[in-house]
C-alpha cells in the first residue's frame, strides 16, 4: 500500500509519494479544509485561510536536475506574496547515479539550489524553509509545499552544521533547507521539523548501524524541539496535534524503531506513519520528521 498525502476532502487532491507503508497511518492530510486554487505550471494549488499549498508530480525523463529546477521555479511563481514554510520532496532512485555520474540526490540538490538563487539571489539561504527529501519507488519527482501569509522563523540545530553550508564533498551544491520552521499564530503555532537523521556537524554517525543512529536522530530531535520552544519532547504533554513520518531504509528495523518511539515520544492521539524509503545518504538507516500544531486545538 503506497502512502498518500492530500489537501481538502475531495479525491482530486490526493498525491502518492511512492512510498510503501510499513505500519501506522497510510495517509496524511494536514489541511483538510483546503480548496482548489488553480494551477501554475506543473503545480496544483490549494488555499485554506492564510495557507497556500501546492503539489507537483513530474517524470524525470533522464533530467532530474532540470525537472527539479523547473518545479521550484513554478513554486516561486505560485507562492508570490506568501512565505515558504515547509517542502516535502520525494526523489526517484535517490541513491542511484545519473548524468555526470552524480548521485540523483546531488542532481536534485543542484537543481533546487540554482532555482532558489535565481529567485532570491546569493542570500537565499536566510529564506530556506524546513524540508525533507527521501527516495521513492515512483519514476517521477513529487514536490509538495506549504506557504503562509505570515513571516516564519527558520531554525538550525546547534549540533549540526546548517545543510546549506555543507562542504563540497556532499555535492556541487549544498542541500537547501532549514532544520525547522515555526509559523506564528495568535492561538497556536505550527512547527515543522525537517527530516532528521544521524548527522553530527556534517558527518554521518555510525554508518549502517541502527542503534547509535536512532539515538543520534532522537538527540537531534530533542535539540530542535528545544529550539522551537516545545521543550525536549515536541510538546508531548501539552495536548498538541502531532504528525510524525518515520522513514526506514530496512523494513526489518521497524520493530526496534517503533518500540523506542512509542515508549519515549508518541501519544495515543498522535498520527504516525512508518514508511519504507531510501534516505539521502546510503549509510543512513532512519529519518524522522514531525509537524506540531502547538497551542489551542488545531482546525485542520
């Protein structure tokens, strides 16, 4: 069963990320009252109050870098007047190599980074929102974004070098995202935690070893939770609406990861999806992201 994301309540706004569901929720709808708001290039757009949402799925056709650049150009056109706060990227064959013998993730990163620089100039890194990029089984690139009328705070993890400052050993263009983004509100905040894995500084921790990688990823989550003002456990005891997606390179690791999260992080009311996905670095086994509607109960 493939995982799907949706906007609104109609069947026309369902997007498949091409990821098999291992356990938990098979779908996610963060904005269930969103209404269609036209198209820009490859993007379908939706509106809900002060939110603008969009999604595109485009076959790479042997030019993943060019497709990535064009989708992001469409995002910038479609989101004029809004502030980008979260982007989800589902990259086909993310660890395989494409033109120039570059890994597909690095080709994607170059296309995305060039598009950001074209739109915002050399200082674009200050505007980068929370994001994730994982491998998918589909042969198309799917990109989904959320933007808001209010300016947001983009935050970094003090235990990690910002991704956009990674050295060139990770590719000709560094990844373009912040570790977390906080969208303010009068009655609630929305906190987006980017895909979080076992990285310290810019180095992979314990390559191919699940136990220490999971420990490191959870330490990174704790740091980000503190930076976002949610305590050390993403507001676990405050009754916030929380969504988690857990990406696993190896399906066999599900019992260990699920048991740890359910014991230390999850509430019965949380929505969590465990998904089989390749991760941006071959030596990484687990990645965790979260969305928290903190404060008064959220109207999704």
